[in-house]
C-alpha cells in the first residue's frame, strides 16, 4: 500500500489546492506503479503553521511577514 505524507505551510493551502494536491499525488504514484494501486494509495496532507518551519535553525518568516 503506497503512503504519501505531505507537510505544507498552511498559508499555502486552500480547499481547491488541497483537492488538487490529493489528486496529483495519487496520480504520481499511479504513474509509476500502475492503475491497480490507485485504490490502495493513501495520501495525507498536513498543514503546518508558519511559526513551526525552520531551516538551518532559523525560522522561516510567514508570507504575511515577507517584504
């Protein structure tokens, strides 16, 4: 059973984009492993608050705080 887990900045996620991501990620798995696995492919999208993102020990500013 394929399992895809995407963590994404919650500021980037809308209902329309979430649906498109779920479909596209499923399609990506199916394009590699075949249509037979579509019904067994699990996709989870985890929205993460901007304050919880960091790279190299430094917080990444939210889109609202960006210049």
